[in-house]
């Protein structure tokens, strides 16, 4: 429930065309799953964000921030509060004028776009991330990684906004972000990432493009890219691989409703069509219990939950 006074104050900040009421979250998640958010709004500037956060703080309104929704499982009931998405000024990318290996990327910019920009300019180091279907903000939050690289390797610093008073921007250096395996200091939940400064290396444009193509082919070959999913469902456990443990437990193809452990890659739960959040949760619970029974390893979810839990 969003209070009348919250709605009134939000309308004074964000124009009507950027307010979506009862917006199905299935439109904003790569799983194509999720009931309606009471209100989804797009914030385009830092000033708007500070004003909106001030309202949400003083009104004690419930809210979440969503990037490209590629690591989210949202409840079938949806989300009763406000969903913030970044756009406008947050969807930018530029090179430092003096040091062309330093690149500033707005939090909403998608990884695919970042990859094209860097390839065109012959900047290397981001190839590992080119096929990750998230925003740069979500990638820094998750310390997303693939093919031997992770965001930690290329992030110079992060510009962020505190979600409590005085809502002022701050700079976090790489070490301040406390990057770990699929984790960062941002996961404490007290900041919103506004932009990421990355340090790349000068490279050969053709070689960079070739590496990006090679990794895209690997993804297409190994991953169920034709089905909606949130990527790897579980984190890699210490000393093993989630996909191998799931496959060894005989769970490939295990399904509940429209959700299924991918036959192509056991690390992915996919939406085969019409899957509900509850179907995915049921598959995940069964996978965890079975893998634990067979290997003694309890898999931890990589996917993040909105208004639902295992
Ligand atoms: C087909 C497929 C393949 C994938 N492959 C990989 C892979 O190889 N490696 C990998 O690591 N991941 C992979 N993923 C998972 C996903 O793409 C990454 O976790 C990605 O970084 C999530 O970014 P997002 O913008 O979609 O974030 P979302 O899913 O929207 O959000 C994830 C979390 O980040 C938070 N967040 C998002 N933006 C911000 C911000 N600006 N400030 C603060 N918090 C923020 C959200 O609140 C949420 O808690 C894959 C997913 C799919 C569907």
C-alpha cells in the first residue's frame, strides 16, 4: 500500500509518463515472471533520485531498485510498494578527456552497450562481461563475472547515493566496494549506484571483437539462451560447481509447472512457458534438498528474491 501523501509528493517530482501503476514485473525481469508492482517509476536525474528518496524516507514507504531485472525472481503477488528504475542521465557512457583508458558508465547502461562502446574504441578488459544481460549498476552490485573475469578487476571506483539523509553522492574506491564472489558492499542496501568508473587497457579492436564473438558463441552453445531465466540460479559452492552437482543428482529436466532445470545447462532454472514464481521456488527447493542429500552441499541462491523466499 502506498499512502496518498506519498503518491501526491512523488507526482510533484516525476512526470506522469514515467509513473506506471500496477505494472507487471514480468515485463521487467528476464525470467518473465512477477506480478504487479503497485507503482514503478523511472528516475532520470540525481536530483530526482535525491527528492524521491527523501519522500520515501520521510513517508517510510517501501521500495526497491531494479536494474535490468536479469537476476531477479519476483513474487506472483508482485510487489506492494514502489519500484525504482534508473534511466535518462543514468544511461550514459563517456571516456575521460585526459586518460582514455578511464571510462565513466551510468548505472542504467546495459553491459552489451558498454561492450560495443569499448570495442569500437579499442579498449580491452571488458570482454568477459559482454554477454551478461544486466545493467552496469546491477553488475557492480553483484560483482558479476564470467570466463575468468569479474567486475572487481575493472572497477576503479563507484559513484553512489546514500539512501538515507542527507542523500548525498559519495565515491567508493574499488577496495571500498568490498567485492567478493557475486557480492559487494552495495548489498548492505544503504546505497544506490549512480555510475561506475572503469579502468580498461588499450588493445586491438579486431582482437577485442573476436574475443567478444568467441565468448558469445560459447554462451549460445552452453546456455539455454532461448528461454527466459535469471542466469545461474545458484552460486558456485566452495570446491565445486552448482551445475555439476545438480546434474550428478539427476535433476536435469526436473520440472514444476512451467519451471524446469535446463537440460542444456543444469545451473539454470528456465521458464519454459507460463512459469510462476512459485514453480521456480518449488524447483529450487527440490534441487537444494536433493543436492544436499546426495553431496552434503547446501546450494545458496545467486538469484535475488523480491517479495518471496525459498
Ligand atoms: C541468460 C543470463 C545469463 C547470465 N549470465 C551471467 C554471468 O555470466 N555472470 C553473472 O555474474 N551473472 C549473469 N547473469 C545474472 C545477471 O545478469 C547479473 O547478476 C547482472 O549483473 C544483474 O544486473 P541487473 O541490472 O539485471 O540487476 P537486477 O537483476 O535488476 O538487480 C540485481 C540486484 O542488483 C541491485 N541493483 C541493480 N542496479 C543497482 C544500482 N544501480 N544500485 C544499487 N543496486 C542495484 C538490485 O536492487 C538487485 O538487488 C545472467 C543472467 C541471465 C538471464
